[in-house]
């Protein structure tokens, strides 16, 4: 019986890293304010559309107050738009 652990198993011990809180923050049909984060992502899976901006870390945010809308840009990417709210008062 061996009295020494395998070398590879030691490298994987104690590597509990904190989550980066990525993902959807607001869903389609939701109302957003200017500057509100819609999605946090790594890479460009979702692309910005009308009235939406993208940060250096690929965070997509709203530029105006309105309603979030998702559209397929091509077969593998979704475009995010913010449509201005119509105030009928």
C-alpha cells in the first residue's frame, strides 16, 4: 500500500474560487433605466443593438429607459435592443 498521495491530486485541492456573477440580470420584456446592466458575459455571445452599449468586459447595458427586446442576429448570436417606452398620458 502506498503511503504517498498522487502528485496530480494535490494541485486540485483548495481551489475554491468565488463566482463572478455572470449571466442575465434583466430578461426580455422587462423595463430598464439608463445605465442598467442587462447581461454580464465573457466574450461576445450577445451583441448590442439599438439603445444598448457594451463595456470593455463585454457587459451589455441600457443607454435609455425602455423595454428590453431580444432578436436573433444570426444563427449563433442574439442581439439585445432597448425600445423606448411610449408614455400615453
